[in-house]
C-alpha cells in the first residue's frame, strides 16, 4: 500500500511539473509566433500582447532572460534607461528594427 501511495504522489508531482512546463513553453511559442508576424506597421495592442507573453514572471518588465528573437538581439539598444529590463514603452522600439 505504501508503494502504491508513494507512486501516486510521484506521478501527480511529475504531472504538475509537466503542465507547468507546457504552459511556459506554450507562452514562449506564442510569443515567437507573434514576434515573427510583427512588422513596422504593427499596433500597440500587438506589442502589448508580446510584452505580456514575454513577461513570464509578471514583473511588469522583460529581463534579458525572458527576451527572445529580435528582442533579445536588440535588448541593449531597446533598454534606453539602462536598467537591464524593458518596459512596454521600450519594447515598442522593436518596431524600428522590423521591416
């Protein structure tokens, strides 16, 4: 009985971890898709959506570890106040790098 209970606890724990990983991966995949679809004509709503997807820790800023793609590639240029994070206004600067 103890082995069965322990096995169930391990399985539930593993399932919980996998669901967290898939949520995070899904968010990053959605952000990558949205980032790939942006152009210099993109809207503030699209940038705001990208910001929400990249801000995985919900700190109201994007750290260099949360940035992906062209956001990561241009992070230091976008970080105009040099505080090692991007706010929504700074992220809007990505439009200048898109064609």
